[in-house]
C-alpha cells in the first residue's frame, strides 16, 4: 500500500488519465507535474468528475484501484520473492502494466475507443469498475510470476492448507461489503446506476458463492466454507466490469458462470501444478475475463438513459459488435499483462544480486523471520 500510494500520487494518475502533454488549469495543489489536463472541464480542480465530486476525491478513489491491483499479484508468488525485489517489481509493474491498461480502458486509449463499425451506434470497451483493468491484469500477472519464480519447496508433496479459516471467512466478508464501494462508487454519483450496480454486485456474489459451494460439495462430498468464500470473491470479480451495464437477472447468469468457470480454472491450475497459492489466476484472472466477455453479451441498453451498452443478447449488429469489442479488449489485456510481467521479472532476475528468489534456507525458515526478522505470532 505504501508503494502504491506514493506512486499513484506521484505520477500514476497522470499516466493513466491525462491526454498527452496538455497542461491543465490547476494551480497550487499537489505538484506542478500533477497538474495535467486529466478531464476536459475548464474548472477541473473544483468541479471534478464531471461535476459530481471534487477532483482530488476522484484521484484518491482511483488510487485505491491502483493500490490493490499489485497487492493481488503477491498471492501468486507467496514465500518465494525477496522483499527488496518485490518493492521494485511493484513500482515497475504499476508503471509499465497498470498505467497503460488503465489508460487504454478508462483514459481514452485503445480499448475505450474500440469501434469496429463506425456506421453503427458508437461502441467502446465496457468495463464499469475494473474487471479488465484490475482483475485480468492482476490474475494473469500472478500466473506469470508463479511460472517465472517456480514452485515453493514441498509443493505437491506436503499439505499446504489455509492457515486460518475464520480469517478467510472474515476477509471474504469484508471484501464483499467493501466491493460495494468499488462497483457502486464507480458511478461517482448517487443515482439509479449507483443503486443498480449495488444490487447486481450483491446478487452475483451470492449466486457465485452458492454455485462454488455446490460444485465443491458435488466433487468432494463435503460443503466447504473456504469454497463458499472463494466463490463469493469470484462473483465479485466477474460482476465488476458488468455492474453498471446489466440488470439483476443478468447478474444471476454472471454469478453462475463465475462460480462454475472459476472453480474449473482452479482445478485446471492444480492439475497443471501451477503454484499460484491464492488462486489469483483462477479467481481474478479468469473471473475478470469471464465477466468481461459476459458484459459484452448481457449489457442492456435499458440501464442507461443514453441507450449505451447494447449486448449481443439483443441479436442486433450493435450487440455483436459490442461482444467482439469486449473479447478483443480482454485478449489485449491478457497478452500485454502476461507478457510484460514475464519481461519485467526476467530482467530483474538477471540483474538482481543473487536473483529475485529467496534461498532455499530462507524459504524453509519462513520469510517473516528470514526477510523481516519478525514472527506473525509470538508462539511460533
């Protein structure tokens, strides 16, 4: 969080949101470099986005997205990477991966301006609250990191169960509640879209949690509370890009798809022996991809007064174009995030003294003690 906070205020907001090279009208706020023309309004410092909240409030709201995204990646490299290398990786990844994709989707870049047929109604990549920007990027980057770093010592040979199941449930519950702020808050005002995003977020999450629970019950013979918590997160992820574009019935479909597809992705990962400890790829990467595709399928023009968001379910040329745009946008994001993460880690590993992975002895001792000289619990 400390790296993401400093980085975003320093230059990431400008990189993700500003047009190229235009100096804005703001004066005497945070820094001269920060005063880029981020939005088109003349009175940007006081008017904000657009006329609903102060500009700096919007900046800090977007900072929470930029901060959490690299934190998600850490789940794919648990117990393997040197802390010093991790700090630099987060700095590089935020600059070279998150910022460009955020700009592509939300800052007027390639994905946000995809329009295959100008003769049809104006179309663009739909990602209301970060399914592409946050979850596809973090999920596929986590997989890339897990593959570059390799498996943990003893992976597949000794049990590696959740450390504290009550904390898993508590954490999932906090995520569920906090996610309302991400999705409903992405409307940046209180109106019908805000309420709709809240409703569909809660609905899809509950449906996905139940779906995952039933899937695990059917395959293992026992209902898993960890599975229910994981399914809830999968539902939160999948509804994120669609939350401002679909209604409650569509959110049920997205919830079922999230619970089913993400459960299968985690099973596939385990069969391939990819050591993504927190299932970031299966839940966030595949969940975000599933949500992005289904946003193009299920988006309803009845949600917005403007009639935007015509999904493929309408059977119209505009709907099919929207489906194609969301597929292409998701695939662009996967290719860029996965490829750039591998490049960053490979270069770092080549130049870092002793490489970026901890020694086997440090891994055996545990990184809390070996890297930080501290213990999580005094009775360890």
